[in-house]
C-alpha cells in the first residue's frame, strides 16, 4: 500500500533552498501532502496561538510577556480583519438602497 510521506529530511529541505522562516512558512502553505488543508492548519495554528498569548495562556514565551503579547495582538488583529473581511464579502446579501425602496 502506497502512503503519504510525512515530514522532510534535511536533504530534501535543502534541495528546495529553504533559508529563512519566510521560506519555511511558504513551503508549509504551498507544499503539503494534504493540499489546501495544509494551509487551513497553518493559519489556524497561527490564529489559535495568537489568541492564547493575548489571553495570557502562553507560559513559555521566548521573550518578556508585554512584547510577546503585543506581537500576538498585532497578529490576531490582522488575522481577524482579514478573515472577517472575507466572511462579509460574497455573501450574496443585497441590501436595498434606502432611496429607491418604497
């Protein structure tokens, strides 16, 4: 039975020339054996972690709490704005123009 190959060894990562965090995140978003669901997982992980830091639930922060919490608040605000924008667009709801409705 043929199955998915999970994870990558250092040699295959080097072949894709991943050199920084941005490269790794791009790789995680674009090259998952689970297709687009890999993107959903990565974005949900980012959102949930930011939520937990903002809520004061991250006891292993790699820097002083205030700075880490400010970073988390920024990430959370940007994710919330992005996803709320997409939730309100394309809903198909048409609001009648007050000037034309009688």
